[in-house]
């Protein structure tokens, strides 16, 4: 049976873009959604709108660079709804720059959020999934999980790493726990705001961010993976705008 209804779905980085669209779409399909991000005022607005539309939602502040906050995020969901069915590891940032610019602090941030944040999410959820004998990790990578290009090298490295970790996790956890990566192409969101260099941001928008997918397109891909029967593990979905060349 295909199902999303009543699944408890946790989403990191749910305050804008793909995370927000996923929260709205899955809630409309009957999931109980648990939202986490740092911009609590955004979460408040999104949750109120989901609730007004008849959805079931709760939210809490979450910084994925703090591993104890991921543990608390999972505990919060369990307290609210008694179980956790899906963790969407979505929080991410993409401050593009050339390596020679040595923006080491931005490299650190990408590693902390895009890579370690996902690992902390896995570490917090895995014992719960094992105890339940069920669970589903949905890790949002990017086409940068298999592609490399100038200015995006460190971003690509973090996303390649998440693809590798996801496949290793899939092989290790056995048949009751599912692992999916969703690899979006250029998608409408606030992601370019994380590029600190104004010239780099302008160039990235002109060169790469054309014919963007709506964030809902990625939400639909996530829903497809989530709604499959327990014995069907959709491992990878790559979604690009039709016009995207890279
Ligand atoms: P947005 O900038 O709109 O969303 C990023 C989300 O990540 C925000 O909700 C932000 O919330 C959250 N976030 C950032 N840092 C932290 C943190 N330390 N702790 C918790 N949450 C954090 O961009 P997208 O929706 O595009 O990004 C979502 C994912 O999709 C990312 O992993 C990105 O790499 C990936 N992706 C996006 C593509 C695109 O073209 N848009 C293409 C391919 C992949 P807050 O600031 O409130 O904490």
C-alpha cells in the first residue's frame, strides 16, 4: 500500500526553500510533520499556515551543527507523536568561492552543516529506527553529489560525501530501514543568499540558476520515496530542470 498519511516526518532546514515546500506538501498528504531550523519565526508562520489548511505540524529551533540538538529534535518528535518514521536531512548552504580565495570559515560551515549535520541526524535517528524496526532517511544531496565544478568544489565535496555515507548506511542497516538520496538540480530557494561574494553570487545566478525548478518539484520526489511500501527502497532520485546542461 502506498502511504504517507500519519507518517511522522522530521525535516531539518524547514524554514525556507525545499524544506518548507516538503513540509507543506507532505502535511497536505496527511503526514505529521516536525519542522526544525534556526529561523523560528519562519517556522512559526509555516506551521500556522499548515495548521490552518488542516495539517498536523509542530516545530522547534534546531541548529544541525550541534549534535545534542539533533538528539533533542528526535526526542521532541517522539514526545509529540510517539514515533519517528522519516528524517529528511535537508539543511544546507552553498557559499561558492574559488579555493584560492581561502574562505576557510565558509568551508568549515559547509562541512559542519552539509556533512556533519547529516551525520548528527543519522546518529540521533538510527537508534530509534533500530528500536522501532523501521525508519527512513531521506538525505538531500544535489547534482553536486556526482558533479564537480569551479567555485563549488567544497560544496561538491560535502555532497559527494553524503552520497557515499548514504550508500554505506543503506548497505549496513538491513531491510527494515530505508535510505534515499534526493539530488536536485537548480531549484528556487534562498540558497544563493549563502554566497558571500556579491560578484560570485551574480555570476552563479546568471550562469547556473536559470530555468529553476520550483521547490515543490523536489517535495514531489521526496513524497514518491516516502510513500513506497516498506519493502521498496528508492535509493536515488535526480531531478534537474529540463533545460539544465550541467
Ligand atoms: P534554502 O537556503 O532556502 O534552505 C536552506 C535551509 O537550511 C534553511 O531552512 C536553513 O534554515 C537551513 N539551515 C542552514 N543552516 C542550518 C543550521 N545550522 N541548522 C539548521 N538548519 C540550517 O535552500 P534550499 O532549500 O535550496 O536548500 C535545501 C537543501 O537542498 C540543501 O541541502 C541544499 O544543498 C540542497 N540543494 C539545493 C539546490 C537548489 O538549487 N536550491 C540544488 C541542490 C541541492 P535556517 O537558516 O532558518 O536555520
